[in-house]
C-alpha cells in the first residue's frame, strides 16, 4: 500500500471512530498536477486525500485556528518540527492532535501547471527525512548522509562585499508587494497583532515602498531567529519569488554556531533567545 | 455630496473651540475657512463628515450640530485611535480639514406629527443630538419627544450640560441611565434595553431611533419589537470602516449596501433585508 | 484589407515612443514576466501568454501620494499630486483591457477621482490579441475574448513578420497615425481557444445561498494573505494615511485587501467581518454579485492570475461552479 | 570647504549604568563627540531589534547600545538576554549590507564616565572612516 492508501485508511479510521473532528491533508489541485491542502470531515472526503512529491504546504499552520478541537494532521519531516515549535510555545496541546507522520521522499520544485521532477534545493540539503514527532509513521525514509556544506547559498552571500549585499537585497525587497503571504503561511507567525499592523507606534507604514519593505522583511526574518524550522512555506508562497530562505537560513546557521541549537527537534528544550547562560562568551562587547 | 472638484481633498477649516464633554470625549467646533464654500455648506441630521488631523490621517464623524442654527460645525470625538488622539491634542485655532457632508439623513419630514423616541448609548448619542435640536426648534411639527441617554458611568453621559434645557422643553421627557453608578449618582442604574422594557414605550404613531454599540442596538431592537414596534418604525445609523465616504474604497459595505452612500441611516426593515450582519 | 505594420516599423515606433513618453511593456524579471518601464526596446518579450502581475499598478499604483500638506505662514497649504508624464502601456492582453474598464467604474463615477482620471487620460493602452491561451484563462465566459479590442486605444494581431492594426480611439490615432501604416490582405489568424466557465446567474445563486456554510469550509484552506487582491487586475480597495516627508506631510493611498485581518475593524474594536468565512465570502460576493449589480460589468475578467498565484489553490472557476450548485436539491 | 561628513549615531543607554556613566562624563567635564543622540531605556534588554532596524531605516549611520556589565543588571538578567539577541542580530545586519562596524554593543557602568567618552569617540571615528550609509528611499519607486 503506498502512502496515499495508508493515509486514506488511517483518516477514515480516525473519522469513523470520532477520535478526531477532521483530518487535515492534501488533495489534487485544479491543475490536476499539484497538491493542495484539504480538510476531511468524513470518510467520503477522506477518499480525496493523496500524498506525492508536490505536497509542499506546511499544514501545521492550520492547527492554530483549531486549538479547541481534536485534529488529525498529515506531517512531513520539516512540518513535524513545526508541531514541536508550537507545543514548546504553548500554542497547541499534544493531546488535541493525532499526527500522521509520513517519511518524506523529498519534494520536487514545482509550479502551477508545471510540475517538475528535480528535488527542491531545500530538500537536496535536507538532513532529516523522518518526522521527529508522530502517532503513526507511514513509509520509511532512506538514510540521508548530510551534504558537505549545509549552507552553500548562505556562504556565497556572506562572501559578497557590502555594496553587493546592499544592491542584492535592495533589488529583492523592491519587488515585495507586502501581501504578507509569507507571514500567513508560516507556522511560527501567529502574533495576534503583527508589528506591521501596529499604528501607534507606526513601525512600518502602509506604503509599499523600499524603506518599508526592508523593515518588513528584516524584522519578519529576525522574529523567527532560533524558531524557524526550515519548511520554506514562506519562500514557497511569495508571489514575486523573494529568496526568503536565504534570510532564514543565515539566522539558522548563526543560531547553530552561537547556541548549538536546531529548532523543533523536541518540544521541551527552551529556545536560545528565551534563555541564557551567565558566563557565555558570544563575541559581544568583549 | 462634496462639491469640490477633488473629492479626496479636504477643505481647510479652523478649530474654533474645544469643549470637554466627558473624560475621553471632546466636542470640536469647526469653522470652514473658505467663505463661499461655508455659505453653501448645508447638512441634515444623520449625515457625517471626514475630519483631517493633518500629519496622522482623517476619520469619519457624525455631525452633532444642526445647519439651521448657523453655528460652527460640531463633532463629538471619543479618543480611541490614532486620528482621534491627534485631534485631542489640537488646540483652538489649529488647522483641520473637512470633507463632506456624506451619506443620507434621518427622514425628519416623515417624523413630523409623530412621537419620537431617541435612544442613544455612549458616544452613539452624538449623531442623534441633531434630531433633538431640530425638534426643539420646530416643536409644534412633532409629537411627544422621549430621550433616553445611557452610558457606562455618569461622567460618560454626553451633552450633560444640555439635559436641563431638554428636560424643560414642552412635551419632552428625558431619561438617563448608567451601567455603573459613582458615589453622587442618584438616577437609574440599568442597561438601556432594560430601561426600554421597564418604560413600556408605546409604538402608537411613534418612531424609535437607536444608536450605540452594536450589542446595545441588538438587544434594544428585541425589546422594541416585543413592545410592538414594526421594523419600519425603528431607525438606526450604522458605523463602518471608511476611507473615502464616496462608495469608492469598497470598505464599509454591509452586503451589497455601502454604509457611507446608501446609509448611514437605515430603517430596520432595510437592515433585516441586508445580506450581512452589521 | 486591414491596416498593417511590420515588426521593424513597430520597433522603430516603440523607440520613438520611448524617447518622448514613458514606455511600459512586459519584460523578464528573473523568472517572472512583469510590466516595467522600458529603456531598451529589445528587453520587451513577445513569447508570453500573459504577465504575472497586471498593469493595474500603472493606473492605480500600490502606493501613491494624493496630496502634500505644508504648514505655511500660520495656515496649511494643500498641493494635490499631478501626473506629469504621458505613458504608453504596450503588450497588454484583451482581458487586462477589460480590467481597466472595470477599474474605471468606481474611480471615474461621479464624483470622479481626479488623480486616477489624470493617470487614465495620460496613458494609452496598446494591446496584442491572444493567439495562445493558458489553461487558467476563461475570459470569454466573463464578457471578454482573446481578440476583443474594447478598452484598447490600439490593438495589434500578430501575423507573418508584422501585425494587423486596429486603431480604436483618437488617442490611438494620435499615437500611431495612419501614415505609418500600410495595407495588408493577410487574413486574421484564428484567436486562441479559451476554456469556458459557465457563469449564468451565479449572482442570483450567491444571493439566495448567502448563509450557506460553503464559505466557512472554503475559508478552512485559505491562509488570508492579500495576494489574490494584489494580483487581481480589478481589485481596487485602498487605505489612506498621512506620512511625514522632509518637513511636509504626504497623504498616501495604498492597496488594501478585504482578506487582511483589520480590514473592517472600527475604532473601539468592533469588527463585523472578523470571521474568516465572511471575509472569504466578501471577496467572491463583491466580484460576482455586488460589483456586477452596481456597475453592470463583470468584476472578474477571467485572466486566471488569482488561480495561478493562490498558494492554497482557491480557484474562482471552481467557486463559480460550486455556487451554481448551492441550494440544489439533494446536494 | 566641503562639509565634512558628520555621522549620526543613535545611542540606546540603559538608565541604571550607561546613562549614569554618560551623566558622570558630563559632570566631570569629560568631552565626547556630539554625534550621538542618546535615548534612555530602562535596560539594554528593553532594546527591541525593531528600534535598531528602524533607526537604520530612518537614516542613522551607526547604532550604539550601552548597558550594565553582565552581573550588574538592575533587573539581574536584562543584559544576558540582550547579549544573546545582539549576538544574533550583528551578523544578520552585516548579511543585509549594514556593516557590523555600524552596530556596537558596550557595557559601561555608572562610574566609567571616561570609558564612555572613549567609546563614543572611537565609534564616531570609525563611522567617519566608513562614510554615510545610504538608507533606502522611503517614497515609492514605481
């Protein structure tokens, strides 16, 4: 039985036994080639559930709208780290979840109506294809030996001169139309009032202009420092293809270097910026 | 409708006077600078204007004065957001912007000869004051006038300085109520819907005009219906997030009606026909 | 016989336009095709079905100063913004021309928005008819068509090494006088095959089933970013706020979307449309019911951009079909 | 005479140590460059990255954060959190094209008036060498 059949039968079992109120998974999109999120409330819906290498959305974000209901959810390896993040931050309760973990075959770089077969850059660098938290595991991932350099793109960026960096980010951020899809797709972005919605003080105005765009993209990335679990949902939804993972992965690399911490591995370890050691040497004001 | 060629460009005006009505509500008296626009500037009870606090933005406020008294334009502003806070910092003599008048208005002609019940909650009472002033200035055109003004605390009752004149007016009855009293309050302590029920207002040849927080409108409506008021006998003025006042920015619609153009005054017959909740 | 212009003459005409006007045309930006101001005519792409974003930003910019406020000798002086440059938008598809016609309705209706009107008067729309359609196009079901010239000042139709030319307005004639055109007996090529999405009385059905739980189910999936309204050629909701700008203050108008959280929140916190399902319904009710009934023109032009860019595939074609089935017996 | 470039520095000083230190520099007549605009904050831990990035966006050439030495914090742990926060922010700003030399964190106690003036002087000199920072133009580019 392949992943799709196993997910369908598990979902029907959960829905028929009323163990969960609904199962969040993937179904075929209207371009007949890619996958899209779906909510199955009964066995009939569950027949539309699928799983393949175009199931790129991080569904964990939807759990934030269903905090009081028991929900079944299909998670890949990176998505499962988001579950740990939200449990660690007391946003969702473990007992309200039935997690259907799927060993991830690696996702393809796909576009609307143009499915690809080449693995996404993220998945090529991914070191961990098995979910870190689940109630049932479907499929079993082959061992992945970590690539020599986990951050080639970040290193390339760090090597640039100040002017080159300035010019690069100015060009990228000037395309931003501030639709905030990156915020809406991210499991870690759930503030009741985002700093861009604050009017008093007006941190970021409503102008869709370079100054405001730079403020938005910089602070959004920084607010995920030590929290971003690397699912690339933000980069995936950006309509103007801003390389947001280049920002997140720089912070990810620095957090690993400074605090030896990878977000989302378990729900107990406190995040780096939420704790400290009295006599640690971090190269600040020494 | 606004009669200058650029509908989003405000008319310059000067803040003549600022009167504190309650700890967080101020009455702003505004005079338009341009003489002939001022002469042509006519408005009816229920209409609203956009006031600009230059440097912060502009917001819609119900007009609380009446045109026929030829006095300054008056709006009562509660300090809740950025624009209202900037307005509260303004001193008399400051320059402000005015756009409008916008929206439809209370059908005063249809009210003629009828008993009028005015029920206002908190700052919601401000857009109803023009009805009172119009009735008092043309007393014989209208039947009995019943005014119920409610607020959270006694110091939150707006236009307290005019209660005596209203109470003393012919065929006029003024009732006040608060949610919570303070030490020297001797009057009624009850929610507005409860007062409406207690006073058994009669729907005969009557109209009821309600304005206030949506929750108050909802429960007062049920009480009035129980007393026999028909939907077309109940009138209210709705609030919506507005940015233009011209039906252009598509933000204040309730179903297929724009609060700024098709309202803000609606009878409940119209509201029950609306597609969406307000 | 119809008017004709060779590719060579067209290029020299475009160079002339670029010299004394702002020329905007589709060009490649990384792997996107966007309308951009053109400095070199060679950068204009020709092998594209449609651009990723619509030309709306050149008539109703994402951010625009309405007027500036200056404190002067005790008083305040307001200086409305003006549109200086003439612009030619080249390479538009017929559906985007319908988009501009729909955008004209709210802004040019009395009282006219003068800034939009100036953009409109000073911009010429030059389109190219569609010989190829993408899978998401459904313009012919929404009152437009792959070779429908209405809304353009000039429309070109590609033939062997040149274009058939239809000059439709005075503005078009002034831009491209007949003298520069020649005659051609070339037959008009067959327009693109476009998928159809039957949308008859979708507004009536929507009104009848307004409280149907369909919208809440649909909103489950939606992540409520503002993308559909920003890529849509006809969405026109906006926000207005003041900004300090070197001693003066600018009153700025920016795009806003009915999907953003605080869109209808009023002072004091009341928000009539806080529920996600109602926000979802507002988008499609405005597109398929309110606007057509208010302005008599479809507010969806079938360009398929929201279908392509929605991260969770909220597909307006699927919704039009679902809405028509709402309330059907045995559903 | 070409106007010599004067860097604009925004300084966030913690009220208990650094602000008192700067005060002491004043009372003991120790001079230091006036390029710094001092903003008093309760603790270095109060300084939100938003404040720093906003300062750069509004045209600051350099941002200085001064707080109590680790262990002296009036709120016992404010500067510990701040230390981690800025340790992560510094390389990130550099990555975005804001040279890390433009963002300095110093621990200055209430008695180190002299040291405070040296910090400001050296920071001003570094920034003068670095030259002005081209903040992105706020108005629309479309």
